C-alpha cells in the first residue's frame, strides 16, 4: 500500500517528530496555562483566558526576587565554569603530564554521581569548614558541577580542531596570543558557547544541590517547589514561558548565524 511504503521511507523522520512533540508538550502546557485565570489557588484546570499574570509577573511575593537570585547565581557560575572549564579542556587535550588520565576521569565524576550524593557531600564539606550556608555556598556548588559539563563540551571541540591551522598562523609570523585570539578561539567558540549555555541551564534549573546548601536563600526552583505546597501561581507559568521563548530564540538566532556563515564561505 502507498501509505505503508511512505511510512517506511519516513519512519525515522516520523519517530524524530513524535519524540520532539513529546519533549515540547510540557512546555506547551505551561505556555497555555500562563494565560489561565483559575478560580482557586491551584492552576491545574483551565478556567478562562486572561492576561493578568502577564501584566504583573511579579504579582506574587518573592517570585521576582528568587528569579533574580537564580539568574545571578547562574550567570556567575556559568562565567566561572566556562573560564576554568575551557582552560582545563585545552590542558587535557594539548599537554602531556602526570595524572592526566586520572584528572580526565575525575572530571566526569560529578556527571556520573547522583545529585543527592553530591549535595550531601558538599553540605558536609561546608559544615566542617564552618561556612555559612547561603549565596556563596550555592554558587560554589553550582560552579563545581557545571565545570564538568563545560570541560566535556569544550574538550570535544578542541579534539576535533586541525592543528595545521595554528601552525599556518605561526608560519605567517603570528605570535602565540595573536594565534590564540585570531585562530584558536574562533574555532573553539562553538564548543565554549555550548558548554556555557549548558552550564547556565543546569545552574538555573538545579534544585537538589541548591536545596541542601542554600540555607535560608530561596532560588526560583525552590520557590516553585514551595509554592506547589500551597498553590501554583499563574506567574510561575509566565516565567517558564518567557524562559522557554528566550531559549528557543537564542537557538534559532545561532542557527541563522551559522547558516549565513556557511553560505558566505561557499560564495
């Protein structure tokens, strides 16, 4: 039958589209319910269309404060993890030294370890050091587990780089700094950007490690968890929808820039 033949030819595409729809469905539900006006405290059943939550996204006490705190922690954790992770990735790929294999294996430990184990271990460390739980302990914890993801992303990119390009730059009398800025860094930039975006998303979204080491500090995921016990404000869906739209826009802009660069290179 023609229909069966068409399905067989496009089976991979159909499976991919169904998987994508399954992954995006929760985001669509969040987006739809950001325009809901519930009768009670819980935003779990559709009542009627309203823009009230969009007009006043900070209408719930402490929501925007926790969001601002999460953005600050995610920004500084991403900045630190990207800088350190890029340096570690270049060192592991470009240089030979003792314990290189052991360090490379230890980098993957935070990725393989259950978050609750890491959270309890970090809490024990901070308590033994006498550190006061709060912003700085959360930032250190986020920096620690984001570092592994940045190293992995940048390392994969650096390993695929052609060293002959840097050799050609040095043959044309470019200094070490000029070669790194003009040749090495632009080639490694996609891996660095991927690691930074991944680190930001992981830091902003983290709950388990943050909950163990935050003390009285309340980040946005902790605010959402706490609000779910008493009711779910529509403004939470508004913030989630806004973050989803920003993330999709960044991906689309990146794809557009990459496609334009490829077309310019061909021309």
